[in-house]
């Protein structure tokens, strides 16, 4: 498989390029690059052969990324986060014509945690649900996109479960809510812990990301899978289902 990495000059782009190896890279693109020596300032500057675009750039790039991929009929894996509703519309439109994979967290482990959490929420009955997420002190979004994705999967199984983000008010906890608590310290890559408790027993599911390379590994595996799919919008749930 030959991939084009968009955002190749960034932290994730570097990790992905190292992991993929030269033999699996069709082109490296980044607005910070000058075009030349296998590097491209813009995807549009590259017209050679490729199997897939992997985008680790910035959510604002999505219009140009999707139009390039639709024009060239290239599958695209979108790993960027923080898309606005308008930007999400470009993704949904592209998925009508090409295979599109999108996930705010490319970790296979987190995908399994999401599946297990949804199953516990469905089968464990009435219980209090609390989530604790921890990340490095440079992270801007609170709570993490992954915490929100996990909460959404729990809500799929347990309707009418509002989020209480950063509980600080006095008073008893409503029984149906999902509490989310965000810690920010040091260089923590990302920890998510979900606690389900009914007073008689407690289930705790926890995922620790040890190194950002895990996102690159997940992206490469998902890209291999994506290039054999029909046009449509896919995520980690589809990927781990096989
Ligand atoms: N899905 C996941 O598992 C996962 C994991 C880590 C990071 N991310 C996301 O991936 C993105 C990149 O993360 P990072 O830590 O590598 O960031 P970074 O800031 O280190 O790198 C981003 C790179 O993209 C380039 N860029 C910006 N706009 C561009 C554009 N329009 N076209 C081409 N290149 C452009 C920048 O020059 C920079 O080199 C972020 O959206 C981040 O949230 C997702």
C-alpha cells in the first residue's frame, strides 16, 4: 500500500512516516513544506500513483483534502479532530463517492473499550457512570474528543443520560447522568477510565495510551482495511467488526 501523508511535517505525520517506511509512502504533504524532493506544499501538487490519503494535518484542511480525494477517487483516512458542522458536511459528501474513514482516536484499544463500555451500559442495569480522563498539560479541548466519543457510545445504549462535565455543584448526583472529569498534567499521552457502579458491585474499564505511535499504528492498519471498502463513511467500530 502506498499512502500520501497530509500533515507530514507535524508530530503525528513524522511518527506515521517513520512507521510506514519509504516503500509505503507515495508522497508527503504539509503547508509547511516547499514542493520538491518527494515533499509537497499541497496535495494538489502531487499527481502520482497512490492507494490512500492519511490526513493528520488540521481540521480546517478538510475541504481541500476531501475534494482532492474525490477528484482522484482515492480513499481517505481522516485522523484530524475538532471539525465544525460545515467541515463535517464535506466529509459526509465525500463518503458518497469514496471510502472515508474518520476517528478522533485511531487506537484499536480505545475502540475495544468503547465496545465494552456500550455493552456494560446496555447489560449492567441501573448504575452510576463516571469517567475520568487525563492528558498532558498542553491539551486544549476539554473534555477530550475520546471521552465524548465514549460517552456517546454509552448514551447509544442508555438513552436519556445527560453529561455532567466537571461536576462542581452541591447536591446529590442524578442517577441517570454520565459524569466526566478531566485532569491535565505533565506529558500524559491519554488515559480514559470509566466506572460503572450500582452500589453492590463496580466495573472499571481503563485504557492507558503509552505512546503516540499507537495512533499511527492504528491509522496504518485501518488504511489497509479501508482501501478494500466501498464508498461510505467508516470508523473504528466498523474496522474492529472486520
Ligand atoms: N485520530 C487520532 O488518533 C489522533 C491522534 C493524534 C492527533 N490527532 C489529530 O491529528 C492532527 C495533527 O496532530 P499533531 O499533533 O500531529 O499536530 P501538529 O500541529 O504537530 O501537526 C500538524 C501539521 O499539519 C500541518 N498543516 C496544518 N494545516 C495544514 C493544511 N491545511 N494542509 C496541510 N498541512 C497542514 C502543519 O504545518 C503541521 O505540520 C490534529 O487534528 C490532532 O487532533 C488525531
